[in-house]
C-alpha cells in the first residue's frame, strides 16, 4: 500500500501527530478516510478502519463526505500532549501488539497510531489465512462487548 500517491484533503477536526505534533491530513485509501502525518509517514486509524482496510470494503463518496461532516462537528479545543494523549479524543494511549509490532491504541475511542511502515506490514500479515479470520473475530467480539 502506498499512501504517498493519494491526493491530500484536509478536514476538521484538527488532529496533531503524537510523534511530531504536525497537523495530520485526511487521505482516502481504499474507501477509508485515513489521518496521515507527512513528516513521520505515520497513520492514525479510527476504530473500525483497520477492519475496513482488511476487508477491502469500498465506501462511496457520499459515505466519505458524511464521515468528514460528522468529524467536523466533533471539533475539540483541548490540547493534545505529544506521545501521551489520543489525537482524536485525548484519551490515554497504550501500547498493544499486532503480529509482534507495537501499535499505540487509545483505550477510549479504540483508534490506532501506526508509525512509518507498520500498517502495510500488519495488513499483509493479517490478510493471510486463519490469522485474518481470527483477528476479525477478536475485533468483532470487542465491539459486541463494548
């Protein structure tokens, strides 16, 4: 997956990268609107976006626009503390592991922060056979139990 060739569109709410504090930009990739940090080449995925990328579910332009409008209405004026707080909801980030790769995840909104190269590596690993099905079941049971 190469996100560099995708056009960049910026949309509120403002999200700052947890590594460098640069403003993250919106990028559509396979029908999912990702938050992207150009200086770090890092990606933030909201809850459900990893599953959408894994399933290659294609979303319509109208769905993407509706998502952007919903996110714009959730604009927050609270400051984001680099490395400690979620750029989406300001919840605490903790490290979780996917295929032995450390990923920062918010315990409140369940969003995930992927450093450079981590997301493509995880997507390749998770798309393979039984592990992909297990991952989808685990994520589904978490959503059902929440």
